[in-house]
């Protein structure tokens, strides 16, 4: 693995494209990305299907203050449920080591998830450390926003770039149903406002759409956020984990939602912002903003997936629907240095051939029956 200077400096005010050298390896499996002036050297790895490792999603803890039925149903995650202990979770120092090594392999986008990441009381300190890593171009947070308002400005000051808010309905009763009876809609909206005032934008609003539960409230939610600059993304209800009782009939296909939205507000399609972007982007013709559709069930995008996911107990997963991961906590606690950890990460990614969502289309029953990692452990 290529070594990186210990200098914790980014690309400064200069244009990155003007300062970075890229040399493709002869076997086309990896490339060297280097900026000697900033002490930045990254060895980008590609998996068995030629997909690069560009994104790392970091789950800080497995706890949440919601009990969304499609993620952490109350019947399963009750008061006696045994979540991870503090010693079982990665420390911030250990998370920073993994993130640092990941940037040496081409990762430029980091996202903090949970559970609910704002339950980590020292989150600004971790954000500050991650923001200082060379090569990090995008540092984001996914949250239900219940705890966001009091800390939004501090997170922005620490170096957080933007937030994604999970909000499934603007109908009070439907919101309560989909949050498992936890939290208040007004508190979520206050969190969104605080994030906007802190400059944590563009703010994305993630909406899991489930037939017969909240699909009838989608237009109301879109109407609320039109013209605000926030981007609503409508997500097909997915068979993540094994506890949400997923059935194909509960999925509202994106094409059906798109047609419904088009009847109310004409849309025009937009190009992707970057390779591997999961949402199909549309713009309101009247200029009132942008919406996106994430269609993992009906239009899988495995072929461009560049994400790895780190659970709070140190397991690295290479797919949202993974059946198993690789333990990084043990080698880290046994003293693995950055080069050794980098070798482990490289091997994991080079062998990766995951494409669950594409395979699901051919045999839904067989693939849904697989014992998959739960979403609350690795974020969305």
C-alpha cells in the first residue's frame, strides 16, 4: 500500500484537478492518485467488477431513538434488547484509523450513520478529526434530526459539510406510525431549519415509500419542500435485513411515483452529479427545486456501487444486503498499523463481487431468504 505523509493538510485553496497526478496500473485494477505538495498519496483499488472504492459509510452506534417498523420494529428492539456495549464499539480513534486508511485507497466521501449518530455525545470531536483527513471531499451525516437543532452549528463549525434527514411523512399520524411512536414532527422540522441556518446544505430529505402506509402522503411532503432548496429523495421500500417483514407488494415502484408527481408538477430529468450516484435526478419545470428517485428494487444500480460500510463493532461490509462482513476491530486492537490495515481493506475490495439487487430481480424468494445484516447496524 502506498504510504502517506503524516501531514494533515488538504488540497488548500488550489484546484484539485490541477494538482493531482493519476497513473493507471497496467492491469487496470488500481491507480495511484498523488499530490506531493499536500503529502497526499492514494492507491485506488477496484473490485472484481471494476468498481472503485470511493465512499465509506460509518455507523457510529447501533442504538436509535426511533423504532421505525422497516428498520427497528419495537417488537424486536424492546427495552430488554441487548445493544452493543461501549467496549464492543469502535472508539473514535479506531474509526479515524479506518477512515484514514480508506482515503489512501481512493475514498473521498465519508458519511456518518447509525443507528442514530447524534446519540454519540462526542460527535463534533469525531467530525473535526475526519474533516482534517487529506483526500476527504465530502463529509455528510444521516440523521432523523430529533437531536439536530441544538448541535447543527457546532457540527458545521467542526467541518461537517451536509446532512441527510430521514423523514417519511408530513402527516402527523403517519409520521408517528413510521417512527414507531417516537419523536415529534415539529422537532424534526426545527432540526432541518437549524441545519439550513448552519449551512449544512444541500439538505436531502430521504423518504422510504411503503404502499398502504405513507404513499398517499408523498405529494404533501413534496409540496412542503418545493422551493426550499432541499432535495427530497423517494426511496423504494427495500428488503434490508430480516426483520421488517418485506414483501414485494409493499414496494411502490419509482416509475409509479414519478408518474404521480408528473401529474401534479411537470418534471425534467437531470444528469447525474457524479459517477455512482444512486438517485435518478429530476427538476421541477417551474424552477421550484429538485427531487430524486432511488430504485434499488425495480432498477438496481449495483454496477456503479462504490460504497463500503463500517459497522459500529468494526465489521466492514461491501453491500447493503451483505450476509457477512470482515472484522477490522480485532486486527486494529491487536496493533495493526496503517499499512497492515490497508492490505486488509485492499484484499476485501479486490475480491468484492456483490450485486444483490441485480440478482434479486431473477429470484426474489431465494435472495430475500438470505440472512442479511440489519440496516440499523450499517445505516442506509
